[in-house]
């Protein structure tokens, strides 16, 4: 995914938060739900253990098979969308979206989205000599997989009040983010034109991306504010009710080109819950971020962060 700069308003808001609001909640959520952050972290670790999930590789095939098998044991229905994408360079990429459905006959539905692939090269690594290397994608990809598999455990144990669709898309990070964007967001583009049934229209959708960072701080993504402000409000209100407003900060952040963009163009109201400053804003400004870098490893993500996001996701469907 690609971003633009933060607004000056955000800097001022964060300074105000640090001065007067940070002390409001340094403890666990006041209404914590049974989401298991340790399980989510374990699932992320198992995902990373297969190797970089680059489309067309054996590691990607094995990871996709494992994710599908895990979800078939939990969900009411699992749909695999498999196709071959031809890149602008003529490469043939075998891709797979995985859709796990809970209460599939329920008309009122919520769509959750994450991507499970990794970028082919660590082209933003602080060390130029490493920019041609593959990388683990512990936060950028595996954290979302861990979140979704742990969510599936909970939804199996206690069915949701609405229908829930967990969509894991492939090929998010393959090509070049522009403008123009070339061979990126491939799985979400495919899903947007191959919906699971005619007239598919969830009540709302949430994309979860890079949500395992140990220094988690999630601002409101600008494309999301513009496309579905009521969904942004719903999610941040849920976080506040759980006592997580120091993590889900209600101020504008980056403008991000991510998997919610093609879904919104298709008429689905989907927002992006993402922390692009990895591990923090200072690292991003200094050019030492772990985003699209070999430093995106398991030691950089935490069960605590996954627990926070999992609690919010679970509360929205309970």
C-alpha cells in the first residue's frame, strides 16, 4: 500500500493527546472481550514459518492451503477464488482469495478484509543492499491472517449476531503503487467484480492491515473518512467503549491506497484500519521503518496489539 503525508492537524492533535489525554488509559480495556491475542500471535507465527508468501511460490501455495484448512474447520462456508493474473510485464501469477462465511444465509452481513501475501522484494529497506531480498511480512500480512484465524475461533465458539464474511485477499502487494497503480490490490479488484452472490451488500466493511505493531497507533485513514465516514465513526466509537481510545486515535492520519479502495468503488462501504508508522512516526520520518523491509519480523509484533484490534472487531459483530 502507498500513503501520502499526514495533515498538520494530526500533529497538533497528537501533541494535545500526549499532553492531556494519554494518562486516561494505560491499562487493559474496560470491557475486554474474549478475543485471544496470544492465539492470533501464534497463528501469525505459523504463517511466517511457511516463508515469504510471494504469489506463485511454493510457500504461498502451502500457506494458502493451510489458511483454507483452518477456516474450513471453523466457518460455515469457505469459498476459494482462484485465477491467473497476467501482469503488465506478461507474467502469469496464480492467485487465491479465501472467503470464510459465518451465518451465510443471514441477509445482514459485515465484511472483514485482510491480505495474506507478501511483497516480492524489500524495496523500502533502510539498507540498499537488502532491497532485492524477500522478507517475512510478519506485520504486513501475517498479523491480519493471525487476527482472522483467531476471530474464526471465536465466531465458531459463539456465533455472531449478523452474518460475517472474513475475506483474505491475495496479490495486494505485488506490483508498483503509483500513480498510476500497476499490478497491486489484485485480489480486492478481483473480488469487487466477482462478489459471492448477486446484490451482495454488507452493512459495512473493515479492512485490517499492519495491525500487529508493538507500538500500535491507529489514526483515521483519509480515504476511509471520505468514502464511509459513518463506518469510521462506528469503529472508533466501539474502540472508545472498550477503553482503547489511546490506540484508536480519532484524528485524520495518512491517505492510503489499500484494498478498501476498489471495494468502495464497487459500492461496498469499507474503511481501512491501519498503522503505517512501523514501528513509529519517528522511524518513518527517519527512513528506518520496517514497512516493506527485512525488519518486518515476528519480534516486532505483539499479542497485546492483536488483542486490542481483535476486541474491536469482535465487538462490532456481537
